[in-house]
C-alpha cells in the first residue's frame, strides 16, 4: 500500500509526512545522520579500533546490614546461650529485631516461613545462617513455636 492509496482511503491527511522510519522527521535519533542520540538504552556503533565492551566497574559494596564472623561478640553470646539452653530455640534481640542463628535460624525459617540468609562476613569461610523478625511479632512466633512443642529463650 502506498502513500497515495492511504491518502485516497482517508487514513492519512494530504500533506502528511508518512514513513515508518523517516529519519528526517526525527533528527538525531538515527545513526546515519551523524548525530546519534541513544534511545531506550541503545548505544551508538563502536568506532573502529575501540573495544565494544564497557570498562569494568568495581564490585559494589555488599548491602544488607551487619555481617558476622565466628569470633564476633554477638555470635559468641549466641553460642554461650545455646550451651546454657540446649533444648530451647534461642533468639537474640538487637534493637527492634529478634534473630536466631545456625540450626535455630534454619529451623525457624522452615517452621515459621521466615527468610534464612547468610550473615557471614566476606572473610568468613563458614556460613552463618540466620532468620529473624521484628520484635513486635515475638509473641506471635513464640506462641507458634510453643504450639509445635519447642521451648523459646529470648535474650
């Protein structure tokens, strides 16, 4: 179908510049007019002799709060409480948050539907799995664990 056919059918007004890729109607958006402007994240053609691969960016710092090692005071405190209360699920409170580590964290993640994440520092060879919840939900989760026959120790 030509422009004359579309004009005759009334689909295009007479004098309309109708072309699917008319680079003269949109200057600066097509590479062949010498003034390349990126559209929708595209990039201009690579000039001869240059690499098409972008320069490597440094790795961004890890996000997500505190990272622990096996010698961190928090982990040492947790392990000490775990030895004192071997039958209980041990939660450490820190500000407005309660956390369980290691096997308690994995158990709580599975039984309570909490996210289990690795809180080990980059230098730590072993994983430190942990799960947690806001302190205001402590009664709810404590009740669920006691209903499942587990005792709870909160420190």
